[in-house]
C-alpha cells in the first residue's frame, strides 16, 4: 500500500473522530489490520472497502485514494 493511501486512511479516521480501536470495531476488522493499513502495509480491497464504509456517514472510497489528501466525511 502506498504511503499516500496510508496517510489518507489515518486522516480519514481522525476526521471521523475515531481511534484506531473505534475504526476497527466500526469496520469489523482487527486492530492490527487498521494499524497495518495506517502504516502502509499490504491490505486487500475488501479491507479498504470496510474502512471506507465504517463511519456512519460513510466516506466515498475514492477519497481514500485521492492524491491530494481529500479525506472528508459527509
């Protein structure tokens, strides 16, 4: 996973007001998977989809991939 994508996951989580634990719970993923995503480790598209759909207001998946750090919540 690219560093930009890892940064976007982190920004997205913080913008949503979630801890890593909170995001893991909301996405039904393990804490280690969330940490891995934020550190730039290899994660599946299913994992990214779960991360993007976790907060109740749902951030569009393309925001995780945006090069300009365009992470926002709706």
